[in-house]
């Protein structure tokens, strides 16, 4: 069993610097306009020839209400006609992608993200799932992972019943804060009762996984009230809990300009919120998986990590990293073999491109051999907190120590500080360093010096 993480304020102050989130490598910041739809079609053909299983992500960007701290690509509207127009283009993209794939390529994982996916309403969701089943091989046996993000303010028992009927078996619920002051400051009023209702429905309808997303560092939050909210969430016993820090980047997210920076908690208060939540969750039996995610020991992600088999892709931790990930919809990212590519983030341009009979791919990256080596290293550290050099040397024909000679002094400093254990043939991220795994991964990131730091959050 993995050791419980330990809090070390000094190490967090020293190593909790600004950095990318290593769900994937290279990160989306490295995608460029040198890659377009031709490269995507070639990657799809190779996926078909290899008969690789698939993971699908559909971005449904519409929301009825805005909240200020949101960092998603979204469209705020109450006009259902806009959703109908978008759905037509999304269905066209689905057809254009699916015709280049094999009929035997089973979909192991499906995720609807947003926005608020249930903005589409029951009829449109039925239509979309029917279209997906027509174009892709989606199993009916409930063994695949079909997830959807839910806003409890805009969902109810009938909605949860419909989603279960359509095949969804995992639900992710956003819960920014329970304090009325904080809710008003962020324009997201959501009661604990609304969240409880959705969780009760999910359990009754036998959803396999319930995931709650929490955010610390919001305007007017205090460590005491945040701790009370964490206790309330623990009482609900979700399978997974994410505790992520709010990143105030108004230059990138326009809605954040409505937030008064003077209302943001101090760095010390933010650290206290994180520390208390880590202690509360681990004391209650949750395992720290990494990248802000906690899970109960019998959750499949926790068990995969225990067995050294946990993986990650651009959507986060997964047990389906062997699948080719196809992103559909505005701004969606695909990860197919050695190719990363992303659709246009402008919904108008996304729709216009599809109207012209073309795929909406606008940027991407074809991984080099060096990218593959570093991705292997970073994924091992981010997923399992350990890396065995001989496995990388065997698969890529390199000498690990000589290949990464330039960063060896930094690794030795981390070892001297107690963040990692550096052995002759392995690296182990120690319990006090697991909250800072991003910082260890950053050493192996060839592109870290060119990341746009003004657009990145702190690792802690």
C-alpha cells in the first residue's frame, strides 16, 4: 500500500512554483499551427489499421449562468436554438471522424464535458447518444466508462434517470463553496441539498462513480469555512474528490475580471485550506492519487495506482491510457498515437469550418522520440510516484543517467531536501513530496522554459 502523504510547509514554499499540469506531455501549450486536419486524418487511419480501442470526449460548451472563477471554454446563453445549431455541427464532425475509423474499434471510455452538458435537454441528449451509437461501437453492457459533468442546480431525478438509461455510469459534480458570501462573490449559488439530491439519485440508479470537485482560494473563502465544507463533502462519501486551487488569471479568463483581487485569500490562507483538506480527507480514508485528486481505496483509480498500472491522458487519470482519445466539439483535444491536435476554440469558426465540409483542427503536435521518452518518465512519476530507469532504457535504448545528465544536479538537490529518493536505478517521490510531483515532473519537461508563465497556475 502506498504511504499516506505528509505535509511539509517548508518544501511546499520552496517547490510549489508556477507550472503546467502534467496530465499529458507535451502539454497543450506546445501545440502549434504546424499541425492540421491532414495530420489528424493520417493518425485516424493508423488507429484504424492498429484496431486500437477508443476514448471519446465531447465538449458541450453551453451554460445558462456564468460564474466568475470558471476556467472553461463556455457559452453563456438561455437560447436553446444555439444548442440545436451546435448539435448539428457536432453530429457532422462525429460523422467525418467516424468514417475514418474501423467498425471494430470499441469505445472504452466516453465523457461529456462543458459547459453544462445537461443544457442540451432530454431530447437533444437522446439524439446525440443515438448518433454516437450509430457512428461508433459503444457497448451496452455497462462495462465501459461513460461519464458526464453535472451542475446540481440544473439537474434532477428525471435527468439522472435519463442519463443512466443512455448508458452513463459515472458522474462528476462541481461544488465551489457552501458559504453564501463566497457563493455571491463568485455568482454561483448552490446548496448542499441540491448536491445531496443528485448524489442520492446517482446511488439509487447505481452509477459506479461519484466525483465531487472542490475549489480553494476563491474570493472571501476562509480556511475555517472551507474545512467545514470538506467535512460536509466527506459525509456524502463520494468515491472521488478533487481539491484544486483557484488560479486567478484575468488576462486569460474574462469573467475573472469581475473578481476583486482584494477579496482573494492570502497565500497563507490558501495553504491552510489545502493542508486542512489533505488532513481531513486522508484521515477519512481517502487516498491521494495525485494532481489534486483523492479517491477511496476501493476506487479503480486507487487500485490501479496500487498495482502500478495507473495512466493519464489529456482528460486526467484513467485506466484507459491505451486508448486513442478523440476530442469532439469546440476546443476539444485529441491524443491519437503520436499526435496531439485541438479544434478551434472559437465556436463561430468551429461551426463555419464544419459547414465548409472541413474538420476544425487548428493546431497540434507530432511527438518526437524525445517527447515519447519524457512522456514515459513524466507519466510514471505523475501516476505512480516512482520511476525505474531500466524500463525506460530497455524500451528506448538510452542510458538514463547520461540522457538526463543536465537535470541530475537538480534531482540531487531534491533528494537532499527529502522530496525524492534518488537511487542508482530509480526515483521514488516520497510522501512529503507527492503534493509536489508536478515540480519533479517539470525537471523532465523539455519545454518548461518556454511555458507562458503568466497563463499558468501555481503547482500548489
